C-alpha cells in the first residue's frame, strides 16, 4: 500500500515502482529519518495531536525500527518506495492507530529535505575531518624535510629551487581552504525544513522552531516554498567535494611524476602501491592515478546535478530525487581518496639527493644573477636580457654558466657564489616565499590552523 493510495482506484504499475523507487540508495538516510521522526513526534505531542501514551508508543516503535535496521532483521515490502515509506509502514505495523498519526502535519517533501540536511551535516563534517588528516600528514612531511630542496616548476620546466617543506605546505593551504569551504557550506545547510509540509506549511498548531531546536539545527526555514525546493546545500557540498578532489588530483599528478624513474624524487611503500599483471618490475602509483581520475567523476556529479536544478519551478519536483546519488557518490569517493592519499604520503620515502641534484643546475639561479645586477643599479629588463643571453650562450655552446659569469664584467668572481648548490633557495627572503625563514613561519601558522580546525571538528588534542 502506498502513502497516496486513497486518491487512486488502481494500484501502481510495476514499471512505475521500478522507475521511481529510491530505496536502493536512500536507505542510508535511515538514521536521519528516524531522528527527524522522533523530533516530529515530540512536536505532535507539544501541539496536542498525540497524547503522552500515543507518543510513547510511536517512539518505542521508532526505536524498534532502528534496531531492526541496524541488525539486518528489518523486512522491506514491495510497496516501500523509499526508506521514509518503509519506516512509516513498519512503525504503523508496530504502533497501530498511533503509528498512523506519525505523518500528521508532515509531507515527504519536508521529511526528506530534513533527513538529507541531517545526513550532510554529519557526513560533510566527516569529510572535512579526512581533509584535516591529510593536512596533518603534509605538515609532518614539511617538518621532517628541513633543509631539503627541489626544483620548483612552471610549465613543468625547472624554474627556481624551493624548499621541499614549502612545496608540501603549498598543498596544505589549498586543503585548508577546502576545510574552510566545508565550514561555510555547513552553516547554510544547518537549517531545519521540518514544518514546511508539502509546500505551504500546516493549519495544525506545530512549532517548527522547537522542532529545529530538538534536531540541533541552528534555525528553521524562512519560507516553506523555499524549504522544500532548496537543494543549494547539496550543490555546495558537491562543489566543495569536487574542488577537494581537484586538489587531490593535482597532488596525485605530482606523485605520479615524482615516483617515475625519470624524476626519482619519491618511493612508495609496498602497501600503497600496486604491481603489474604482466611486468614483474613494475610498482605503480595507482592511488595517485585514481585520485586524479576521480576528479572527473566528481565534476560529473556536480555538473549533472546543476543541470537537474536549472529548470525546476517551485516548489518540490520529483527531479529532486536525483540529489542523493551524486551527493553520496561525491562524499564517498572524496573520503576514500583523502584516506588513501594520507596513507600514501605518510609511508612514502623521499629521495633528497635526487631532488637536490635536479635543483642544482646552474640555470636555476638565473633570476638570482639578474637580481644581483638589479641591486647594483641595472634596470631589471636589462639585467634579465643580459642573463638570458648568458644562459643562451651556455646552452648553445655547451659551456658551463659559471665560466661565462666569471668573465662577465658586471658579474665576475663575486657572483659565482650565487651558482653554488643550495645557494638560491637561501636567498628567498620575502614573506610567504620559499626561503627558510618564511617556511618556518608558515609551519607555525599551519599548525595554528590545525589547532583551530581541531576545535571545530572536536578532535582530540
């Protein structure tokens, strides 16, 4: 029996049920639907629509349903369109006439929106905690990399040497913005739709403010039409998950490069690598590659859902059933990727000698030579051109750059120190730059950010 059988003389066709059902994926909302139903029962009791005995019977039935769902003894019926229908049907079986009053003053429209917001409030925070864990690994890697440097790249061409800690912290700050986005998005998700009904509220003496408080929401909805049709919070969660995955993809791409024999900057632990079914020598960075590949999947989740939303009139439309699968998928995949990447980085072995050898090429100090000339009064464009010409002659003639610097009138022996291994990275002195003093300050600031995030996430000290 459906929740809407009274209006129809005939039962639903099998094809309709097969096409419209969401039970196959929305059953993970069961704890949230139960929580919303308990709060609704309390609201019905406050309004005098359930007496104390009836409320107790329904609450007991809800607890029983929760136990059955948890231990796997809950028996679903063919007519259960979704987890919300299934729970109400079973409550009515257990509680009798009192259970039949559970849906008083409530629509599946505000019921589902409430459960989904409760779900996102919990799961979004958990994904943010996984971002935090990866950030902590990055800070540990940065702290352990004291003095190690490697080439910084633009256009994937060697540009300037940077401290390895600076490189790890660059990823840290990107993920810090992701945590901040989660915090911001979850504030807007922290609104209770319960009491909006199908679209216009109710003539019954319900108190949505009290229900919102019971559920731990920051506030109730402002507009009942908006409350049941709003899925901005889903779109925002999809965007934050997707951008986090894009940041993971960028980190994954670097790991793929670093672990290649051509770079040789990093060796992966066996536990976080895979082999080849054919080539015995292979040790593959599959986690990093999948972190890169999943970004496309999450971009699809986001753009697909935005396309669903773009043409919907107020208020609820069944199209909104398509909010759950992309959201569940994005949260699940992002969380898995964050955990796997954190484990990969925490167990990887870095190869400082290969990094530093790649960074010690004399051409990487070209800008230092130009700035050395600037400090002696040469306009930067002139200095840039003169050093660029030296680099060109060095490359074309196969002559080491230091030999040309030695004979250059405005450079000479005094400038040779700029070409010494490791010298260039020590010259970076501006705030936020790749030099030792700035990186030490960054590490202090990063640890302060982690402390503040831990307070928000209620993580143990």
